[in-house]
């Protein structure tokens, strides 16, 4: 008999012995409740309605509220790595299937960030073990020992779980990432980009043009490797099953936001997509975000100033920053950095969400940091109301404007020439302010600037611009196009690490890991995400208008992180 066949039979025999020797599970035959198991996995709540309890690092008492399963093994169940610690996959296919006993499968491809040598030595050791059953799972969770007798790392809590809790968790883990997500077939993977009805048509065209060129580039690369798999570099032929052709669908919305959800559902019904990438919406992202959450559809770095509020809630939309809300909070913090606090602050805002949302945020933030300062908030409905509000704000030392219509506000501002020593505008007003405001007024005007400052160095910025220029892509809207390229890069790198595990939750988790790597094309000083975080850039500068410079602005503050 061939040597490999003998080894195979010996392994099978050993596996059978280990399974036969497994202790009987008290709850054997007990049907688990997958929904209750999901609550245990996500919230650490047991069948008694209380947080489960356990011990980590040998003697540190914890509860499920502090150390729920999802915190380390993530929504997908594929695990993660952090600080030299490795959390393995615990999806049903890995735990309960005897054909996939190596829990470290494909690890070096999944997470390629820098780690200590000892970490790599540990994770590259094969972890051959019998498949789990409920008894083995109970022993693992309570005593920290796997079916092969390997003891878990002390960081893994040892939980005090009832048999019902174990059965429920086992039932849930069997459903976790058990089916490939929609939008993928044997040949193609489908993506969409969403364009709102009020989006600037030139910006939208620049974004779509960038995306189509990127998709063509990816597909030519895929065609080359799949047509000549044995000649592909870097062992890429080993992963030929993971290759897919990228298909782009442009979803253009019409009408008011209340009708968007139905339009999105119709687009999705016509062709399900695996994720949406980039996108351009002038108004709130709320309706689109609700659709993404309901469909569990990753929506990767859209271009919007009004993203869905809320951080750390595992939403399916990932943004560059908090938009106008971030700008409003950064401005409030900036006002406490001067030699003396302003005595009278007036903010004027338009009636729509681009005006009301930052105004509410600014008022609340200023009340926290400068509770003794008078803040007067005025809503204007039209051009006449705006002119009247500007005339009435003559004694303010700080004037903040949150316009719904930037052109109208700047025209009124230039005509009124209010006497405030400092006038603050959102970042989107930069170009039109340079064209509209007279020099004396421009000297007193500042921008809240959530982007990078001029002259900053990002290695990737030059490579991305070189990629664009070499393909004769007109860079007509640099920030939009560079942000779009970044979003596309996030999709590209997440698929590289996923191999053929096409699960949407897993894609978001890899993006969380990859966001802080050297992929920033220079639009923001730093981009980084943590588990559950959905805003990659956390702060803003204050900038002065500088018509004598190439970019038209000059940063005059430190980086402000609310």
C-alpha cells in the first residue's frame, strides 16, 4: 500500500478513537435555539437572561457583556488578530466538519499585517484535531481545551455555561457564514455605486469614469491569470478558484429621499450585488444606510457630507468621516483654544439637513465646552431671511454659517460684510468662497477642514496619481477621484484576503483591518478603523483662505479630534 494511503488510514483511525473517547454531553439530543445562541454570541446573555460569567488570564473575572464572542471572533465568525493574539475561525464548517480540522487554514493570506515572530510561529503550526460536537464545545468553553487536547491561550475566557447555553451557541455557530452572500457566482462578482439625484453631475462623471477604468484594469489582470494560471507570479495559481470578474452597476436615484428605498430594492432585485463601492449623495445617507443595513450589504466609503449617525453599531456603511457633524464639533473645540473665549456666537443655518444637522451639533458641543458663552441660532428660510439674519448679527464676535445653498450664502455674505472678527464656513464652501468673497472679508473667514493639509507626504498618493495619469484618466475632481480609488482599493484588498470565502460580514472585518495600512492616497491625514467603527478619519483642521497659494487654503490650527 502506498505510504500516503497508510498515513491517511492511520489519521482516520486516530480521529475515530478520539471521537469515541469524547465524554458524553449532558445535553446530548437537546435541540439548540439558534436565536438564543445568536444573543449569547453577540451580547453575552445566557438562557437565564443574565450576562454569562467567566475568567480570563487565569484569574480575571469577566462577564459576557465585557467579553462576548463577537468581540474577538467577529460577526462573520472568521476571527481576527490583534496585538499578537490570534482568534481562529469558529464557523460551523471549521468547528463541526471533520474534513476541515486545520483551524489555521489560509491564515497568512487572510491577515498580512506585521506581527511578532513568535505570533507567526504559533499560527503556522498545524492544529489538527477531531471535529467538535456539543460535548467538545462545552469542554472548550468551560475548560479551555479543544478536542485534540490542546489548551487554549489564557486570553480566551473560560465561561460558566449551562448545557442549554452550549446547545444554543452550537446551533447558532452552525448557521454562521454558512452560505455565500448574494452578488457572487462562479465567474463574476457584482458591485454597485449609488448616485443621488442632487449629486453634482461633473463629480459623478469623474467618479464613474475612475471606477470603470479600475474595473477594466482588475478584469484584465483576472483574465491574464485565469487564462495562464501556471505562469502567474507569487503562487497566485494556487488561488484560481477565488478569481472573479468585477461587474459594475450604476444605481441612479431620483426624487425625494422617501422614495429611494423602493428604488434601491428594485435595483437589487434586478441584480443583487455583493457590495456598493464609493457613491455620491448630496443629502443624507440615511435612507441608503437603512437599505444597506437591512440587506446586510457593505456600502464602502461613499462620498457624502451627511453620513448615517452612530458609531460602533456594526452598521454596514463605512464612511471617511462624520461629515458636517464632525466639522461642527471640531469648530466648537477650536473656539476654546484661543487666548479668550468669544462672548457672543451667532450661527445661521439653512432649513435643510445640511444646515440643521451641523447647527444642532455645534450648539450641543459648544454648550459642553463653553457653557457660559451665549450662542444664538437663527434659521433662515430664503435669501431675504438670510440678509436679515446677517444684518442682525452685527455684534457677534464669531459668526458660523451652515448653508443649504452655498452660492446663495456667499453672495449674501459678500453683500452684507458682517462685522464679526471671525467667520466660519464648512469645507465645501472653499472654492466658491475664493471666487466670491472680497479680500477684506476673505481675511476674516475660516474653513473647518477635515482633509489633509497642503504639502503632506503620502507615498501612495504619488503611485495612485501615476496610475491615473498613465491611463490618461482626467483628474478633474482630485478629492472625489482619490477617495473613489481608496474605496476601490478597500474592495480589492478585502477580496484578496477573503480568497473564496465570499461573506459580506467578513469583507467589512477585513476592511477594518486594512484601512490603517499604507493605502491612504492623501485625502486625509490618517485613515483607520477599529472593530465596529464606521468613520475612518476622526478630526479636522481650521484653515484660512489663501488665494495666493496653489490649493487656495492654509491650515492655521492643529488637528482637532472631538
